[in-house]
C-alpha cells in the first residue's frame, strides 16, 4: 500500500508545482499513468450509423447547398466519444458525400490522402491528376496525397460514397497543405482505364516510376473484381475463425498497403458465420456492402444491414455474426502502426 504524504509535504509539492509552472515545467509523476496506460486507452466509442437514418439528411442537404458552394457536401460521421473533433477514430476521418446529377465538386489538392468507397448510385466520376474513373457501388477509389482531384455526376441518379481520410494523422504532424485548382474541372490527360492498363494486369512499363509515391498507382479497385476474388477464395479454403474470408487491397508495385497511412480490406462472411473474438490496435471503420448480421463490439451489439457504417475502437474485442452472406469493406491506420512497430492483434 502506498504511503499517504504528510500535509506539509502535500503543501510543499503544490508550492513547487506553482513555481515550476511559471517556467512551463510540469511534474511527470502526476500524469505518468495516464500517459503510459497498461492497455490502449481511447475516447473513441463503438458506434453504428444506419444509412437509412443518414440518407434523408444527406438528401435534404442536397436541396439546401450545392456541391460547388460546399466544396465537398459531406456529413461527417462523428464518433460519439469525440463529438466536435471531426473524426471517427483518434486518427481517421470518415463522412458520407453526395453529388447530385449535373453537379461538379471543384478541383483541389491537399496533403491528406483520401479513399472513396461507393455506397449508392452509379455514373459519377472521380478525376485524379488528369484521369477519370467511373464510380460503381462497392468500388474502392484512392485520391493520393497532393494530387489534383474533382468529382462530377453526368448521370441521372444521386451518388453517395464514404470518404476516409488521414486528416488527424497529418494534423498531428502539422503537415497540412491545400491548394485550389485554377479551373473548376481539371483537364483530362489520359483515357479512363490507363492506370489499370499500366499497373493492374501484372505488367508495368519499363523504367516506370511510382506516379503517386508510396500510394498505389491504381486508384480504382472495382467491386466486381473484389467480389469475384472473394467468391473464388471461399471455394478454395475454409473461412478464418475471426475474419471469414478477408483480403487486403495492395499496391502492385510494392505488395504493401495500397496507401501509406490507411489500410483497406474486404471480407466475405458465409451465412450463419459466427466469428471468434478478435482485437487489434488499429481502430477500424466498416462499411456493409452486402448482407445482414450483428457486430459485437466491446460488449455492445449492433445490427447491421447494407450501406451501414460501424466503428471498432483500438483494442476493443470484435465478434461478427452473419444472418445472411455478407461482404464488409473496412479501413484503418494499420500501415503507420506497422511502420513504427506498434501494431498488435489478439485472436480468440
């Protein structure tokens, strides 16, 4: 049992602290246990956002503000434990973006890296450094750091996607930069599919340099291909006890993560699947592509259905139950943790 300091000692310590404070000094021993806890501690809470609840607000926003006025018309998915901080985990941002038929989200670039996961609608496009790619539900699209990008919707239907950005990571390093393009839309310099032709067919041009640095040179991973890969994988091997059949999106030039700060995954859960508990230090955001089920997160249960989003905080146990065959997309800050030797997992 720790001894209790005498009142005279307590008073002397408080006097010491007051005098130190004038010189911008503080005693470590008063905050040590909060700075170095026994296990990960985060204000991030488990949560689920029902798309059927969010969509009406998004469409109402579409009537009240244009994509041009808003720059990016997005509803932020704010973690309930971190309201007002524009984040879904301590390191990552997520939001639902809407672009209506005929609209353009103006071109700009920034040091933050972004992913788009298409939730609803087809026919819109994202342009990245002179190349456009058409969006379809379930597509995973990347906007690399410091690349010009704009969005447009020449189609007939509203298109909604989930944005995921490393805003908080870049903010932590105070490395934020942003620039607006001179025109609303950047000029198209290459035909659609050029990036895939160069890097996506197990081929690479001789002497090619990585066009986006450590980010994948392919910036659209179509859902049709991802789904086919999952289906074939499920026929060749048994599901993993924690993940079902889970695959990682990679950079074909390096074999590593598709983005240097954000990892992205897609997984298939067979009908009736009940996972073993799993936890890892990378807080993860999930978007439901297909199916229905239950996510048990840290003792709470959340019923999910297509287009819902849920978040699993760092080191919080996750279990998944699929009442029908389900496909989940997810992303996290795992690459940064792995680079610093911090990432851990625990199965079962």
